[in-house]
């Protein structure tokens, strides 16, 4: 459960970066076996 919270915080961080770049505030992670295999934000 703690790892889930860390992943959610990372997605929120990506969303904040997108918002600062004047994009929609959206961040996403793809996690498999507790490893981030992809991450992105709207740009």
C-alpha cells in the first residue's frame, strides 16, 4: 500500500509539471511488479 501512494505521488508530480508547462494537468505511470516501466505527462 505504501508503494501505491508513492506511485500516486509521482503521477501527481508529473501532472503538476504538465500544468506548469500550460498543458492539461495529467500524469500517468505504468507499473509492473513494483517497477515503473513507463511514465508520461500531457505535452
